[in-house]
C-alpha cells in the first residue's frame, strides 16, 4: 500500500465516511430514503442489472439501499477500511439482506463481469484517480454500465476556498462553522461528513473530459452527467459550457451558506 493510501486509510479508521450513530438509525434512513428517489438517474440501470459492484462502499449506504429496495440483485461492496465494512455488514444483517462486503484494495480487486459498476466520491482519494478509474472500468462485463462520482475541478473550488477561510480555527470551531452550511440531524453522521469534507488528508479534482478519455480508452460510451442533470440530446459543447459555469453556481451556494461539495457524476456504457 502506498503512502497516500495508508494516510487515507488511517484517517477513515478513526471515523468512516457517511456512517451513523448506530445501525438502527442507518437502517431507518435506508427504509425512508429509497435509492430511486435519492439517485433517480440510476433507476433504469438498477432495474436492468443483475450484478452490481460498489467501489469504496464505506459504511454501505448505497449497497444496502439498493439491496433493500431491489431484492433480486446480486450486490458486492468493497472498501479498504475493515471498520467501514463491519458497519456495512451489520446494517445488511439487520435488514436481512444477502449483500456481499469485502475488505479490498480497489487496485488489487480483479473480479470482472459486473453489469453495473458504481463509485461515488472515492477515486479522487486515491494516489492516482485516473489510473484507478481505468482499473475500475475493466471490471465490467458486456454492455456494463458505469457511474463515477468525483470532485469537480471548477465546482469544488468555492468549497475549498471556504475550507481555507476557516483553516486557522481549531477542529471544534471548524465543526461549528460547518454546521452552518450542512444541515444533517444525526450528530455522528454530520461529523463523518465534516471530517470527510474539511479534514481529509488527500483529494484531487477532475473534469468531464478527463473521465471521458478514460471511458474511451476502455470502450465505454458517454451516457450522461449530473453537470446537466442527465438531460438527453444536449450537445457536448453545451455540457462543457455548463461545466465551466459550475464555479459560479457553487459560489452562490456557499454565499447563501448552502452546502455544495462540487461533486459530479458521469455515466457510461460499455460498447461491446
């Protein structure tokens, strides 16, 4: 394991991302917030996919949410943090699900043939995000679909500027400032987000063009992006124009003390 991975793993062992005060709260959240409402753009892909892989599943919210609301799916979640995997497995057991969770380094995971690959907010914490994306793309089967979520080069900047403006504060004071913009009710859940967003030891930011280049090299066709809310029949020129405007949108959110992480999702489909 390289030094970046070791540092990130040590960070998440203290508190995994998106974790709750206890498994009961996590289960109730999954029941009340179905995946097709949180991520409606995933619905068709989830319905048509038999085997699903979540890269960097953390506390298992995505895997267990899909498993609870789509009972017939074979879902695997991998993460290099054994503490996160333990929590995810406990939630899965409480919900009576048959999901598979594994402690794995994503670069060493070799199982292939998945119908749907998901990785939301993970690869930008590796030592080489685009190399990680290239490896992940190779895990898909014929006609595999992929959804990758990363920090955006333009959209992330206003939030990072905000973080920089409070860097002189101690951790408790930073947390109080963060509470002003991110309204989560569970204190442990909120603290996990705060640590991930404000204290994280390593992240990179990326553009749509970077992702599409890796997709192209792995024979994936672009199928949509959150940059334009997954609207169909919109030219790439228009999407790239909207991409550049993400910085303005993010600035307005931060000014109004509304949490906006500067995160974007790109979808692709293997062209076999």
